C-alpha cells in the first residue's frame, strides 16, 4: 500500500479501482505555410472555432439539465472565448504576419493569456487557467483532427486518475459510476473542483505525479476532506475505507439537521455564518447551504470579466440581483484591483512590489471617477436589501475617513437628484494590514464593522508570499502572533460595539474555528458548502472553554504547538 497527500478539493470518501486517463498529447509544429495557403489556414482556424462552439453549446444544454444554470455558466464563458476578438484577431494576425500554421498560431495566442493568469497571486484567477486550456485544446483538437475521450461511456464504479480534468470533462462524469477523481495538478478553486463539489464527487488534487504511481484497476481510496489517498489496497485495508465511507454518508445526513437553525454554542453564545461570493450566480449556493447572508462579495470579478470599466447601470443590476435574494446582510467589498489583479483596459504603473503599492483603496481614492461610479451603483442598489459597504486594504484612519466621506458625498448627490438610497447602510473596512489590526480601537470610532482578511494579514505579518513554495512553511495561520493580531482587532471593535467578522480562509478552518469562538469573533464568512459543517462544530463547543483554550494558545510559542493544542481538545469532543 502507498499513501499520498494532496489538496482536498471536494469532500467525501471514495473506494474503487483506478482508471488512469491517457490523453493523446497535442503537439504543434513551427511549420510555416506559403502565401497561397494563408486563406485556407485561416479558414481551418475558423472551422475549428465553429466546431468547438457547437460542442460547447451541447455541453451547456446537458449541464443545465444535470447541474443547473450556475454550472452551465462555466461553459457560457468557454463559448465566449471562441468569439473573443483578442483570440480571433490575434491568431489571424499571427498566421498572416508570421506565416504560421493555424494550430501553432492558436497555441501561441492562447498561451499568452494562460501565462498572464498563471502569474496572478489570486487563487480564483490562477485557477481560470484550466478554462483557457480547455478551450485552447478543444480548438487544437479540431484543427489537428484528434479524437476526444468520451467519459460518458464509463459503466462501472471507478476512481478516475488524470493529470488534470477540464471543466468539460468533469461535466461528463456520472456519480453513479465515477466515485471520485485524483489529479496531478489543481486546487480547491479550480472549476474541476467546483463542479465536483456540485455533483457530489470527492476529489483530491495537486498530487504531482499520481498518474505515474497508480496503475489501471488497482484498488485505491481517497478522502476529499483531508486530501489523503491510499493506493493498491488489500482486502482488510479496503474494508476500513468502506467503513469510513459509511460514516461519511451518515455525517452528511446529520448535517442537514442544522439547516434553518441558529449557529450557537452549548452555553448559548450565538454567532453568524455567512458566505463569500464572486457573482450573483453564487447566491443559489448561499441559500442552499443556509448561510446567514454574504460576508464578502468580491466585486473585482465584475471588472476583470469586462472588456472596459463596467458602467454604473450594469453594476447596479448586479448588486441589486444579490440584495434581492435575501433579507440578510450583504457585505460588498469595493474594487480590490492591483497587485496581481490587472485590468486590460487600465494602465497601472510598473512597481518593484505591486502588492505593497498602488492598489485597492489606494487606487480608488486616486481615481475617484472609477470609485464614484461603483459607489453610486452600490447606493442605488441599497433600497433592494440590507447593504454593507466594505473598503479593502485600509492602512490609515485618513484613508478610511476619505473613502467614507466620498461615499456620503455620493449619497447626498443621489438624494438631491431624487434617486432612492437606503438610510441604513453600514460602512466598514477589511483588516488585512498588521498596522490596521494594531490600530483597530481607533478605527472602530469611525467604521461600522470590521472584517478580517486573514489571507493577506498572515502573509503581510510574516513577510511570506503565501503562493511561494519556497517559503510556504511560513504561512502559519495559528501562529500565536497572528492570534494576537486577531484579538487586537476583535477587542478594538468590541470596545465601540462594532461587530467583527472574518472573510479569509481561516473562517472555515476546523482548527481555527474553536479559537475564533474563544476570541469572540461575531461573524464567520466562508465557502457556502462549509457552513453546515462549521455550524455543527460550533454546536459542540462551549464558549467559556474556548476562551480558556485561547489563553493557552497565546502562551504557546509556535504554530504547531497551537494546532496540537486544538486537535487534542477536538478529540475529546
């Protein structure tokens, strides 16, 4: 038996024999074409685009029926790539100017987009690489006449093993037969992972060379929660995994009991569990998993998916669509662009360290024309629900005051123009810079609420890029110093009766949750699918006990000591 550790991308337990997918390698050449062949090569490219488009339309129809419109939207995005002027015009120009064959020109243009996405720090955008690769390879297969693998023909229980699974391949999987999948690459925010969670197929990704280590028909098992895999099981080992799988199914049934219930500890301390979203489409999952509102709407996605600055009316409709879905509060973060997140239509300055430079609120306060368009759209939408506006990357009190003043200025302008605006809008800020956490008590005089962005707070505090493999060991969410910064934020906010939330990954972390309860966090915002499990965990805790746990944790010296302390406590539960 061989044990492997990867990234748990879709929760669940699977035990079955392996089916290793062997994709035919797509190879292009630098072969030049003659001037007489140019027109034919361009036609070959357009024919491939048309054929790829037809296939994607079929996928949209099938996915809408099997998974719903939200998941089908993935392929709507794929379809738009086939008509993207940058791709179409770029390939045509390369064929004409460089006399390149259609396949090589397509690969070069598509790879430029892929390289740009791969260089981004944000997980969401880096994981969109898979979408572009999916469309690129679909077009290339049409040009080169390479047959695709039909996964709908699988008629026995198996675990798929592949270097990667594209969204279109994942959409073909039938959970009746495909019990799980393992991939060399990928993470929790890839579309393959998102779709796996949607159809209830457990998955472990980022296994590096699992396609080499597993052979067809070997009995293997995976735990999509823990990211663990065991290969070539004997009878007794398989029996243990089957028992584990039975326990998992029972747990999922138990979690449904927590729908519609308050999130409350054994000693009656209540907190709120909210969800993070990136678009109005995500609200379906927010409601399905009974999240008590939205703790973070990442509006930068609206900008990055547009070819120009989204208009006030367009943004208004997007925000309105989210607010109308629920009576609970919706926290919408203003534009958080810059650093790794660039806009093709915005010329940002080249900086030595863009993550510490001209970005987020700093950019918005400098480009008030951009900022006011968004603020006006948000304010107009406020009459359709319970809106809270949140500013990112706040470092100084002056920044927050300036952003809030501009918001109120826009509000006055709209009222003078007889445009409806709610009088009950909360205006708050993210705590993601250490100086803001240290100065939380002062900020609390002016902000209506805080939301702790632990992803950036941790990497800025420890001075370690969380995406760098060389220093990944320094990304330590349970480090006593990080806990102290969180405590400063919560204590500072509570001194002025300001609610304190958390919208970073730590909010849904099973080790972190007991600590956050003990620290007095008011609101936890996470992936919608994590809400019920987190509610169950909190229901087993006693807040007073968690306060004592925090006292012990703050006396620890290392991240690992804190983690062991919490794990020991959880075992007793």
